[in-house]
C-alpha cells in the first residue's frame, strides 16, 4: 500500500466515525426535543416547584400562625364581602328574616306564588263545577 492509499483509508475511517457521532447526536437531539419529553420535563419541574412552595408555606405558617390566620381571615372577608354587606344592610334596615325559598323561586321565574288559600279556593270551585 502506498502512502496515498493509507491516507485515504484513514480519511474514510475518520469520516465513518464522524458520521456515527453525527447520527448519535441527531438522535439525542430528536429525543430531547420531542413533545413528550418536553412536556414530561415541564411537568416534573412544575411538580418540584409546587412541592417547594408548599413546604415553604407550611414552614411560614408554623413560624407565624397568628399572621397566617389573619391573612386567611382577611382573604375570607374580601371574598365574602358582598354577602356580608347585604346581610349587614338587612340587619340595619330591620329585615333580618331570610326570605322564604318559594318566594325566591317565584321572584327568579317571574311567576306569582300561589298561596294556600287561593289553591284551596280553586280546588273547591272545581269540585263544585263537577257536581
């Protein structure tokens, strides 16, 4: 074998090694960038971060339970401010009795509520007309 033939054989071997590494790198990139892998990595990261935040919150509540209770109470008052204000205004106006459920239903549907007296009178009138 001459020197030129030997250099060609060495070059072909080098090309084959480079091609093998390139294909392996392409497969690795394809696996890393696949949607399933990306979603799995994001989900794992979110779970880890959520667990960290939960542990920090529990530690903060253990260190300062009164502050945590105050924050929770303030949040509850903020979220329930409309019903609380409605009830307080009813108490101030002397309307502390809750409305009856049938009256509420009639108010929602727009139909007048039948009283027991009217329905009894209507039944009596029907029986008289049948006789």
